[in-house]
C-alpha cells in the first residue's frame, strides 16, 4: 500500500523503531530556539553535564519578549531582559548560533527559518513553540515541543515520538476575490473544531492549496495547531523549489539537483489511505472572523454573532455563552458592526512580506478610522527592510499606522505591545484566547485584508466594504 | 524523576472545557528562567474571581484536578505542567487532552489520565456535593477511585511505564547512541547546516 507524505518523511527519520506501542526515535534535522522555552532546557544540560550534540543543526533568535520600539535601548521589563540575557549567555556558553535583537536576521523564529533557507522539504523541524507547524508548508514534518523535549533534542538530536495518524484536508476550486489563506484555515478550524486535529498530521491538498504561494501555505500550516493537530503539511512542488532556491542555506550545484530529485518523491501516493478526510469547497470561502475565545469560534464576516440558546450541543452553548460574555458581544449583532479599538498586522501567521503588501494595498491613499490604533509589525528584520525598500512603511505611516521593529509583538502579552483591559482588536495573529493580547483584551482573528479594511472603517470589514479612496489631486 | 504508582488527594472539579494553556498559566509568567516557583501563575486570571474553585478552602489543597474535555490546548508551554505541579497537583483527569500538554505532563511526572466523560461528570457531582472528597489515581491498576466510583483510567502504555519507573528521557535515548551515530553517517550531504 502507498504511503502519505507525512509517513514518508517520518520513515526517513526513524533512528530506532519502537515496538508495541512504544514511540519511534526520530532524528531531528533542524532545531530552532528562542528565549522563552529554552532557559530551563540549557539548565537541564548543565545539571547533567551534557553538551549540544549538533550545533550545526541548531539556531536561535529572540522574538517573544523583544520590544518593537527603541530596540537600541536596554529592555525595560526586568524579567524580559533576564530571559533575553539568559539566552545570550546560554548560546555563548554552548556555542549556538544566535541572531539577537538588532541583528539583520533577527525575527520571529518561524519567519527566520524559511527566509534563511534552513527550512526545506522532507526535513524534521522542531522548536519549543506550538506554531512550529508553520514549516510544514515546505513538506517538512514540523512540530512544536515542550522544554523537556528541547533539552532532549539539544542532548541527542532525536526525539521519541508516537507515530501520528494522518488527515487529508482537501480544498478544491478557486478562492473568491478577497478570500485568503487565513480564511481557509479559520474555516477549517471552525469545521473540525479546536480538538478535531488531535493526534493527526494534517495534509492540505487540492487545487486551491496548489495555487497558493509559499507564504500563504505557511499561514495555513501555522494554524494547524489551533485545530489541535500535531503538524500540518503541504507536499512540495515547483512553488516550493522556487522559494527555496538561492536562499542562504539552500543546496547548490549537484547538491541542489540531488535534493530536488528527492523532494519530488515527497508526495502522498495515489493508493495511500488517510485515517480521516475533510473536503472543503474553496468557492464557498468568504472572509472569516472569530467572534469567541477560541479559534474554532469563527464565522464568515457577513454573519451575525451567534445565539448560544440556538446551539444544539450543550457544551458548545455553554462555551459560547462564556465567550460572548468575555467578548462583550450580543447575539444577533452583525459582525460588520463590531467596532474595534486596535488593529494588529503581524505575527508568525501573517507577518511576512506578502501579508504586508496585501494590507498596504488596502490602506494605500486612505486614512485610518479615528480612535483606532493600528500596529504593523514585520515578522523579521529582513521583512522590515524589504518592506521599506518597497515603500510600504510610508504607505502605513501615511495611513496613520505605527511601523514597528520585528517580533511577536501584540500576538501575545509578553512584551510591551498589549491591549488594555476591555480593548477590542482585529488581529492577524493566531489565538483569540482570553487575555492572549493582554489581560482583559478581546481578539478577533482576521486576515491581513480584513485587518486593513477594518482599520479604515473602524468596524470589522473586508476590502469589498470600502469606498474608492479619494484621489490626492482632483482630476 | 520520582516514580508515580498511586496517588490519593483532594479532587478539584474544574467544570470548563477547552482549558487552554494561556488560562493555566498566562504568558506573563513565562519570563522566568528557573524550573520551579510557578504556582502563583496557575489559573491566575481565574483566581482573581473569589468564587473560582481553587479559592474555596475545601479545594485549595487539592492535588487531583478533574477538568472538562480538551484540557491543555493551545501553546506548547511546559510551564503549564510546572505550574500545576508547583501548586501541588499530581494528576489531571479529563475526557480529552491536547497532545503537546499530555506529552509534557508525562515527562514531568504529572499524570494526565483520560476518563470517559460520564465518569468525569460523576466525579464532579461527588466533589461538588462533598467538597474535600479524595480521588485516587492508581496507575498500576489503571483505575480512578472516588467514593463508590471505580472508573477505568486510560493512559498509553509507554507513558505509564515511564511514570511507574520514574525514567529520565534523555538517559533512555542515550542508550541508543550507536543507532544515532549510524543514522548520522547516512544523512544526505545536502541537508542544511546552521554553521559553516
């Protein structure tokens, strides 16, 4: 019988097969580190007198705690500073390559790996961060791990893992104008639920996925974890090869040819069988927004806030009641009438150059809504430079947005970029959990296009809701 | 790591589903660089509410958390497990766990035991009717005991074995160092390296 993409990549990395319910020991091709989940792992190595087995397969950057303003000044928050300083000390002591704040390659770890060409098809990639699933867009098996596992990989370059099941998410057809990768994944999560992917590696397939750019595929794979999945993958193709080619760590010459030849074999065989399958019609996907406090609580922008009393499932109804109370939303309110205080464009989900270009096209020549704070945060220092080379920074600042330095920023409340209690945001990030963007903050997850249009109108909106911008010079 | 075979302690009913790791320990507590001292961050948002279960004296010394389905979703932060352990919990029972949380728990000696949702409901009723009731989690026999109830406990064989033996993961893997060496000799030369 044929094998799925996930099974092929898995099989290629088995160091020791575990019998009888025991996990397989898997080799790890790339280990990404950041300041939050690594300190206790290094402490563990030190306590046991162990070193890093493969420094040449390990790389670190600073992202979660880093401020996005005044990055040349010492970090004000003492605990944030301690975490950053601890990473720097650990990397120096053990010899790990580090891209610190201020470095040209610094940025969100899941933006940095792909842009350096370190993420390639068929690899196993791990990081102490659940959004490691991002790298699956290359046909890599990429998984978020905990700190004990970080220590394990540092010491052994392997990880004991239970073989996952596989689920096909097939998206056929053409996405309507204005619908994007973010809307695809929000719709997938709303369909299968926040636990629907548990124990599975998802493989996104179908003509709508094939038509997506690498960056759009990264957005989709990034949020696989929000459906509870172990990982998300897209089979590598010409789009993938073109993206990898020429990057700093991409193979060259004969190595490139050998690599591509192998990468072409990394597709699910026609006679392979998935353990589960979900089919989605791309043509039906409208811009999606979340109304609740988990990423599965989402609806098309054209819908209204749902009524928990009308929900058949009692568990879902109770969760919805609690969510609406936290979100301060009344059932029946059209989502388009929900007014926001802030718009955040960035994160490992939507902080890459294409995301910034898409948002900039919407706001170009327009002015932001009064009273709305708009934060645009590139995913990496290199994305920031690229955007500035294209003049996008000026488009955003002319619009009235704040143009920041790279980092996780307002995606999570670990750095100075946070919502105040009761504030509501349209955010291109990945989690709308209670307090995720700051204690008491309320989050609506949206695509960059919807975020930008919302910043123009001040209520949840798509670009189709906007009037044409006023020309600067009367015709 | 200390072996875990059987634990008895006060049960705490947490009637919520989708308890994500941001609720278990908000991101602001992740800035520490030590391995202990996270108990103050546990459910810190909810603990602001005087009626929250852990603020009730009968439950405050609990060590067996009984939660709704999909416990531990969201971020991979192992701090969630540390916070539960530092607070004094030795076991969490739920009808469904997020994969990363379950993996993290097993590595730290926290039992993440799966029960049927009907059994969770029965235990909740008991714990609420008689606050302070003890729950026994018996890994050896794979059962949970609460008052008259004897509920089958689901936990995978490998995690159970490691908990029973108190085995350290890295040490276990390093028994296979020859296999790792052999695997490395066969890796293709074009695989990327972070160092020149």
